[in-house]
C-alpha cells in the first residue's frame, strides 16, 4: 500500500512539472507570435518607405509583385505549369 502511495506521489510531482513546462511553452509561443506580428508590421512599413524612395527600381517591382501574389493567394498551378491535373 505504501509503495502504491509513493508511486502516485511521484506521478503527481511529474505531472506538476510537466504542467509548468507546458505553461512556459505556451507563454513563449504567445510571445513569439506577438513578436512575429510586430516584425511583419515593421517589414511592411520599411517596404512602403523604400518603395516611396525608389519606386522604379527592379527590386521594388519584384517585391511589389511578390506581395501582390502573396495577398491574392493565387493557386500555384496555372495553365502553363507542369503540375499534375486532377482527374
């Protein structure tokens, strides 16, 4: 009986430690998501500033095209691609 009680206590300690680690990871993920959003906003602002400074550059045209494709969420398969078509 005492042996079973000791095993249950050890499991309880282990579960508490796992819960604490899980909470730490959750907070870390939350912090990283917030940081990611802030960085995306900074990139967007810097891109706008750069485009205003040199709107005719090759780099800015390429970047603008990539952004348009990203936001439009166009399918990767086009009539000119070699992607396998659904039957």
